[in-house]
C-alpha cells in the first residue's frame, strides 16, 4: 500500500515563502496525478494544485495561480508545492494526495483521490 508523507509546513509572515514536500513510499507507485488540497478551520477542503506525472501538466486554483508552483520528481515519487507571496488566507492544513485519473475534469475533485497524506499545517501571520 502506498503511503504519503508530507513535510515543510510551518509559521511564516505574510509575503513569505514555504516549500511543501510529499514523498510516496510503499508498493509500486502508479498514480497518474498528484495534487495538493487544503482545509482551513470551519471550511471545506479545497483544491490547490495538481500535476500529471507523465505529461507534467499543472493546474491551479485561481487564488494561488501565479504564487504557488507544483512540481514532481518522478524518480523519487515526490511532489512539491512552492508557495510564494503567502497571505493570511492561505492558512490551512495542506494535504497531498494521489489519483489514478489524469484528465483535468477529474483531478480537480478531491473525491477522485484515493491516497492521502496526514497533512501539514501552514500558518501565515499578518
């Protein structure tokens, strides 16, 4: 069974940067795409970014487009989320996840992801 382990969260001032990492370990890793989601207190989990592993296509929520960058190291089964120009509204628990789907319409939806990490807290102070 595949396990995902996230790291890199923390406390940062508004305008600062953080880089999240998510490493997949376990049985043969065959996901078609990997994504990042976040959940703020009292809010539903929302899509942040995703990347297809074979083609490298990337997708972003409008609120992070231009500030966040998702990337992968397929040889190491790792996905990264570089977060720049952070805002207090980016404060949330960030989760990485994998999906067997590869089409945009599917990988934007959290219900299509089947393996999830434990989450890492990101707090942005004003």
